């Protein structure tokens, strides 16, 4: 067992050396956190009389925070705070289910606003909701749109203030939002998805094959050197058992 452990350690050192030889070891950026959001927002567009915006808290909201949220959201949606409908209730499940799982009472705020989810331009103004609720760490904003709506907006965005990832299922679009820095008063999100810049094709010349050959030889030498070092470490550790 010790011999196998030494061999594994030696191989790890060899792999590390060979990885460093190519440059910095690539570490993927972490995805947006998949933990439960602080607030769930549901927007229903295309309704007669105006779009419906509903914000649900995971429990009963504190009065001061609730009042501040309503005022901020009303300002972003262009409505009066007095137009908000506030309810405190549990999910309408069966009594046996509520008793067994102790379904919590949650605060829900509902607005009716014009152009909260326009159906004619292919863009969803999610920045209004993000700015209004920027004091929370994580938001899940879901738009339920008519079947004929065609979304042409961005599917991911990130800057120093926010990280946003969009996913869709049919005519339902969910934006997972993480607030990195709440100290902003506005956002300028792209109205369409910007394709990644295409790398320019390398200019080929008759001498390029020499460069490729030298690079290939360099890679081979690096791998050989890493293997020799790893084997040497393995032998040393084997003698120290």
C-alpha cells in the first residue's frame, strides 16, 4: 500500500510539472451559486390590464425591509407603492402536508405594472427588478410569457456588480441573479446576446512549420523531464519506506 501511495505521489508531481510547463494551470470560474434564492420573483406578461409582478419572501418579511422593497420596486416599475398588494400565507397545500412538513408562512407582494414584461421587442427588462431588489444576495426572476413571445436577449452577463444566468423552458424564462456589489443605482445590460469575439486566423507563412516543430519538440522534452523527476521522486520515497 505504501508503494502505491508513493507511486501516486510521484505521478501527481509529474503531472503538476508538466501542467506548469504549459503555463498557468487552468481553473474554471465557479458557476453562479445553485443555493436557494433570497427572493423569488415571478412576472406574468401579456395579461389584459397590465403585467403582474409577484415577489415572494422565504418567510414573513420584516416591516421595515418590506416597506423599503415596495418603495424601491414601485419606483423602478413606474407605479405607486400604494398599489402593492401584500399577503402573509402558507402555500395552499393540504392540511396533512402542512402539518407534517410545517410549511412556513411567507410574505408575498404583487404589483400590476405596464411594460414590466413587454411582448413586442424580444427583450425582458430584468434590470428594473434587480435594481429594485439589489440589497439581496441572490434573486430568481422568472418570466411567464405568451407562447408567441420570442426572446432575443442575453443568456449570461457578468460585471463587478452582478452575475446573471438565463435559462428557459418553453415560454418561461428564469434569470438566476447574484449581486456581487449592491452599491449601484442602475445597470446597463445588453439588449441582445453579444457573440464572443472571433479570433483572427493566423497568418501562415513558409517558416511556420519550423515554429510548430520547435514547439512540438519542446513539449516532448518537457514531458520527458517531468516523467524523470516523477520517477526519481518515486524511487526516493520507496527507499524511505
